[in-house]
C-alpha cells in the first residue's frame, strides 16, 4: 500500500509525466486545472464532437470533475453516488450509492458533490451526511467509513478530498448553519483521523481575541472547496468561508479569524504555518474558498513562488507561499465596497456598504465576482483564466438566532439580474493581475475553465454552451449546445492515446474527442 | 405608517384569529417589521402596495397558492417551484411570520370594488380594442403577446390603466424586442421578440409569428429595451370603455 501512495503522490505532483491521467480535483497539486495534452488545438478544435454521453441516475445538479486513471473515469453523481465509467464508451463499471438519512438537509446549497480523490487502488469521497468514505477502486466496495461531523448541525461535505502522502484531507460545508469550521486529515489506509485544524480558534489560541464572547462557537469558516499542496514546502493551502451569521455582523465584532482567509498548514501535523485574511469581518458572504493556484511569478522584478487567488470579493491576490507575505492585490471585476487595499493587503472598506434592512446595493453580489468553480492557469501563456460574475446585489440585514441545523444567515440579497448583470471569461496576466483579454457570456456563469497545452481554454455557460477559446487571444473557436445548465469544471484525459475533454452539463457527463 | 387607523383595525381583526393562526400573539411592532421586510424584499416583484407586478397581486383576500396563514408562511419560506417566487431561506422563522402577517394585511386593507362593466370590457377586448388579435384568453386569441388567461390574479387595476396608456411603461422583465441585420448584407432587417438567447445564438419570433434562429457572430443585433409592438390606447378608448376593459382584465383569473 505504501508504495501505491507514494506512486500517486509522484504522479499528481508530476502530472506532466502522465498527461493522459487526471489524478486530483484540480489536475495537479498546484491546482492549475491545466492539461499538458496537445492533440486538440486552435487549428482543429472546430472538429471536436461528442464521443459519448453518460446520464446520471438521480435528479439534481451534476458538479463533478471526473478523475481519469488509465482510461477509467471516476465521477460523482448527485446526491452521493460514486461511479466508475469506461472512458472509451461511457458504460458504467460500478456505482457506490449511499443511503442518506431522511432528516438530512443541506443548508445554503444544493445536494451536490464535486468529485473524488484517488490513491493507489482506493477512491475517497465526502458525503452529504458528513462522512469520508474509502472505496475499493475496482469494485466500489467500502473499505472504511469515517464520520467527519454530525450532519444534524448542518455539517456536510460537497468538496472533493485531497490526497497528500498517506493522508486524505477533507473540508467541511455549513457556513450558513453556524458551524465552527475545520480542516481534517485522515489516515488513507485506516480512516483514523490524523489531525484537525480549527478555522475558528478556541480559547487560548492565537486569533481567538478576534471574536466576542461566545460568537466563535458559531463562527463559520467552512472549508468547502478543495485546496492545493506544495510538496517542496510540505504545505497545504486551503481557503476558508464566511463568518456566521453571514450578513449580520453585530454579534461578532472583530476581524473574525480565520474566516475569509487562506491558511497554510503543515501537511503532516495540520499546524498553522501562516494565514492571510482577505476580507476581515466580512458581512457579504464572500467566502475565500476559491481555488488557491500555486505559480511561479515575477513580482516587481523578483522571481517568487506565489499562491494566486481570484477572490470572491473581486480582488486578485498574489501571496508569497512560503510566508504569506502580501505581494499584490488588484480588482479583476467591478467592486464598490473597498477604496482599495493597503500595503498589507487589508481592504480599505468604504462607508455604508454593509447590509441594511432596506437593502444596500454593492458589487459584487453575494455569489461574488467568482465562486467555487475553478480558474485555470497555463504555464505556457502565464495567464490565469477566471470565470467572472459581474453582478450587483441589494444586501439585506436580518435577524440571526442560532438553532442547530437551521439557517444562521442574518440577511440575504436581491441580485440585479437580466441585462444589468454580465458574465465573462477573463484572462489575467498572472504576475500583475492585468487584463489580457475577455470573452463575454450571456449571464454570470457557474462553470469553471480548463486550460490546455494545445492552446485552448474550455468553459461552460448557464445556457448550456460548452465552448473553446484561443488561450492566447480569447477568440471563440468552437461551441456545442449541451441542452442543460452547466455548473461544473471541464477536464481532459486520454483513452486509446486520444485526447478527450469531459464536462458535466444538465443531468449528463459529456465527453468530446476529435 | 401610512394609514394607522385602518392598520390598527385590521390588526384587531387578525388577532381575533386565535391560537390556530401563526399570527396569534403578534403585535403592531411585528406588523411594522413585516412591512419593512416586505417593502425591501418582496415589493420589487409584488409592488410596493402589494398590488402585483411581475409577481402576483397580493392585495386580495384569497390566495391561490396559500389556503391559510400557515400556508402563506410556508410559501414565503419555501418559495413556489417552477415559478419566479424564491424561497426566502435567509429569513428567520419570526421574520417570515412577520412578513406573512403584513402580506395578509394588504388584502384586508384594499377590498375596493373595481368599477366598470366586465361584459362590455370583454366585447371591447375582442372587438374595438382588437386585444384578442395578439393575446390569448382561455385558449382563444393571437399569440404575439403574453397569454392573459390569469392576468387578473397578477396585476392590479392601476397597472392595467398605466399599461393601456403607455404599454412600454411596465414590460415583463424578460420581454425584449430585437432588431437583427445579417452581417453579410444578404437579408433584410428583421424585428421580433426574443424567445431565448445564449452566449452564441439567439432565437426570436418575428412580428408575423415565424420562428428564427441566428448565430450572434453572423448578425448585428440591437436590443430594443423598453419597446413593444403593443399600441397605446390613450385617446382610442374613452374613460368608460377603459374602465370596462380594466374590469374585464381584473376578472381574468384562470377560472371558468
């Protein structure tokens, strides 16, 4: 088993050596969502056609990123189903179907799952009832089943886990239910919990004084999107969610650490190496759970190992990934809440931008300038491609009373939709955040993007368009109408030596090839 | 409060519902809070006075979707599937009850009868006004404009009066006229109503009722916000005729 774990670590790290496989949620540990495959290019993408379509078994939104291992796709289906598919034909090889408790409620999001992790011959999935389950990759049989948290209190897992060496890392959802967030690591072989990092520090811990009285107990800070990993530094980077209650901060004066932050944790122990808080004392629900992308960048003339994040709060950030030093922050979408960032990266918040009973109009909307869906980074163009939601909203402040397992939100929003909002794919110079090109979409998207070494960017739209853009220029080169709304991220893999592109749309997983 | 006396009387009336109602034990402060919540979060669709807009007219005594007060609270909390009515999941239980309490008050505060002869209005709709040439009511009529079979349940008399005088004043949110000119210069200019649109294509019904589909990169597309093919009836119908037509429209509730 040990050999298998090491093998997977190596392959995820050096996925360029295994370009036909897609071994972790974001494609590699650096979370580039970049395929090194080159067969599909701007010159031939117009000939891309569906190879097969897999229809999921239950109703619900399909948000999975398939993993691909030697021609087999491992996908998740709503609500908590794992399926192995033959990558050549789309035929099902096995399914693991979890019986969910009848009294399970997801609070603040749909009954979705975004994908699995894999290590050797074991597949790992987080469940809506907040368990982490290890499955035999050949049969779908359960190897172990660990309770991560009690679902009755609004804890839930939708994110794909991340395998790091001999551990499986999983985040937790529940930011609208007043949970106290954490990030967990489990022994991949036994399912025994190896460490837990609380995103809301308890009494005596550093940062606890950013909470008032008992507010830390319901402080939120969920970890609901998969993070990234730097094997050289042995650090895990993971974004944290909003403080609770979301839109009424009266009961929690202070910065509310480590909500709306990026935390860098020792992969072996879960110890906090550094943190950076993007939005102190957030009251707009701007989780910082967006994908932390690890890149090498030249910042002010100096080569740096950085972590880049296009944040939900509409700013693009570069941080030194060794120590969390703020290097750069610049808006990449319309925002009306901050005058800018100071030299430490702390926002200079404009007056009268907090939610009110009557409603306060602010850009971006609570769904943010981007959200959980993935950006992509091409080491060839050095651009970061982001699916952008340029949309304002009236933010309402309401009451928030904590009752376990119910909404603990304290407000809401009404978005400015229709022609008052727009969606875009924006290509940013990753070192400066400057706009290189943009491609307009009919509406603010819920789909992420994939970049390829062939020179393409693939993305989806709410109206079902799956499309390819020229990675260098943003020119539209190909489009297929899938017939369902798209809330997913594309990936690429090979079967029989041929490059394929996979994406979920509507109730289907579509796979395309030349 | 705009009309304190009326609201107080109504409060007394609702408070008399007794322990069965979720409104039992509520106070005038709850009603005021419900009004603030309604005006901030519901009025955008239902109108500031609750008399309808893109959402249903709530200034009525009986709701189609909520048989009793508890059901009204549920509709607010859970929304209505397959409609634009969202679930106000962010409201606390108390806030949704307060909002429902205020919504219930809207119908009791506004029980004024609509003057006008609905039968004569129907004759104008089908005859002099030629409304039926573009609008379907109970299965009969033209299909260029929206189906009006249930329009009386969603719009107020004041809305009908305003739209008849100036049809562009209150267009449905998703209604859009477009002008399309092929870039090749090969075809004539086409005007129509948008049926669907995505990032790459647009589908329309032209003014003669034909379906057309275009790739957006092959045409020059102009979105004509605020335009409608519906004519103004200002000066075309006299006050009595307008009143009769409004009485007819108010009566259209999708019931036989």
